[in-house]
C-alpha cells in the first residue's frame, strides 16, 4: 500500500506544474486517475476516482 502511495505521489508531482500554469491536468497511470482542477478553485486538492480528497503528507504515512 505504501509503495502504491509513493508511486501516486511521485506521479502527482509531475502534475503540480499544471497548478503553476493554472490549467487542468488529467494524469492516468496504473488505473489511478488524479485530476488537479484549478478552474474549480480546488488548488491543493485532488479528485481521485471522483472523490475529492485532501493532500496527504508523507509524514502521515510514516
């Protein structure tokens, strides 16, 4: 589970550039869909499989 979490986080970092560019990024890898949508004003939040969830820091998983 933690390996999957770290994989998603590393992939998520590639999408954070979209926030800097103020665009919407749709990232799809290993059946994990992460949508970062700044148009809706949800900066810093992710929509995973349709569920809006807060970012989880790695400290919370250690």
